[in-house]
C-alpha cells in the first residue's frame, strides 16, 4: 500500500480506495511522492494493537508513523529477568535480542548503495517528548547516535551529523519525529524539530528515512473498513487477522447506520491527534451526540466508527489485591528482505483502573512483560553475543553530536560549581558545630 500510494497510486485510480480517505488524511504528504526506500519493504518498522475477544484476537489499530513501545517492551524484559531470574530461566522464554538484531540488519539493508558501513542515527524530538526515554534507551541498546534536528545539516544533497570531530555523513535515519515536522523547508515551516532539505536528500536517494515520510497515512482509522478488499487485491488472499468491524462515514449507507447507532459505536476521526478524539458513544450526553452528528454530516469522509469490543481481562496487582482489568497487546514487526520478523513478545498494557474503558498511557495504563514460551531452553544470548565481521573502531568525537558535547561541558561546569558550593557549606557547618556553645561571632553568624 505504501509503495503504491506514493508511486503510481493504482489503488485510488482503480477505485479500490476512495480518494477522500487518502488525500484527505493529514498523514498523506504530497511532498513525499516518489520518496521510496530501496528493497521490497517500504514499511521497515510496524506495530499493531491487538485485543483478545471471545471470538479470538482482532486488530484494534495499526502504528506505522513512528511505532513506539518496543523499547519499553525490552526494558520490561530486562527488569523482569533480573528481578525474577529463576522463574525467567525456568519458563524457557523466547528472547528479544534476535528481533533487535534483525532490526539493525533491516536498517543497514536500506542504506544508500554508496555506504559500505552505514551510519545510522535515531532522530528524536527531544527530551520534551513523552517517549524520549525509549529513544535514548534504544539508541544505547542498538549502538546508534541519538540526534535532534539541529544536530543534522544538509550539504550538497547529503545529510551530515554535526559531530565534535567535524561533519560525518549520515546514511540512515530511524525517525521518531512525526513526518510533517521533519523538514521545515518542504513540510511545516514553523517546525523546530527537523532539518531543512532532509526530504530532498531522501528524494535523491542519499539518505534513507525509516519509516518513510508519509507512512502515517496507514494509521487511517477508515482503512480497516477496506483492508479485506485490499488484501485480496494486493496479495490474492484473505486477511489472517480480522480488524474490529468498522464503518466509513463517507459511504452513504454506512453513514446512515452510524448516525442511527451513535449510542453503541466507537466514534473516531480518520486521523489521530487531529480534531476530535476517539469517544465511546455510550459515554456521550445527548448534546455531545448531537455535536458528533453535526460533525459527521458536515464532513462525512473525515470520520469512521467501530463496533465496541470487550477485550479480555488480566489479573493486575492493585493497592490491596488483584483486579481484573482490560488489556491491549502491542506487538512489533520489522522488515527482513521480502518478509517480516515478528517480536516474540510485545508490550501488554492494562487499564489504569478497573472501570476504565480506554487502555492508553495518557489514562494511566500499566505495562506487563509478555512472554512467548519456547519448546526447549534457548541458549544464552544477548544483543551483541553473535559472531560476525570485525567492527572498525571509531573515534568517539566522530559520533558525539556537537550539542551533546556542549551539554556535557555545561554539566561539568555546573557540577564543579556545585562541588565548590558544597565545600563552602561544609566549612561553614564545621565552624558552626565547633562554636555551637560559644558566644564568639564565628559560631553564631
């Protein structure tokens, strides 16, 4: 789908997809047309939210823009394996390290042909992002430099890292910044998170951006309605995992069904983070339902609806006892040639309260480590425990971003000042202790 939507666009011209849900979605970036990665897979990193129902697992939503959560799943696994080592070893749990090794291989595979030893960086919005911990954790674990937009610069059609030792060419960018903020020259001019000219470098094939700008169009809530048809059209086979039954309000019959059943459906705009948030119709007042009806009738193509599903519940440790709370599993896949590697596990989130219907970090959801059991004990392995060609040693100054070096300098300066202040306070405290019972001024002032 991604290759077609930013290439020939046959899915739209042949009527498989309505043009409104593609070109009307803010995740579709016209400037990213023909900005494609080499290889068979355009979507290198992918995540999916699953819920277990009585009828089996169903897909709740897709994550393709900049899928988050894999770092949290890894951190959970590290903590649990250290806190409960005997239980972890005895359970014969599939390890996560092979998945991240496959991710590293996938990132190297999409590098430009001129890159013999691709330099990969992780582009982050910065410490104000709610997922910044994951960005830093993955950068440390994968061995990549963590950079912000100001750490990169474009020269002669190539992207360079402003490192302490000079400019270093960047071949692959693992993007954790929303696509529309990546390039203020061609996308959002007010963005302070991207690098001017980044999209043109990708268009020339001099840098690979993962996932490609514009991949957010695949997170369209209305696509679930068309996925069975799309799968038959593109792959010649039915979907292996069903999605939650969905309706697109741009279709007259489905819009009439949605408007007649507002009280029992889940109402969603086709784009996350824009306009109105997802709401459960049963929780809306009469006035709020009327407002939703007006919005849908004014812009029917911009809204979708889903049947409400009751997810399975998991035992969760509360303040005094175990509680049954609804859970959502987010699992991950990474490209490997013309197929995908699936993480043997994932990030299971449970609602922050027994009566909460929405399972999301913003509503206080808790995380659980998810185990997939092996049929026999797996050999001890970690991310770096594997044979391979020798890795060329690099000068740390060549990979340390300039602004990081500046921050480290000021950390040192302020640490020095703090040490001096503590020394003065210690002397003052000693003198006060020595003269506590004296009437001499040094002990009283």
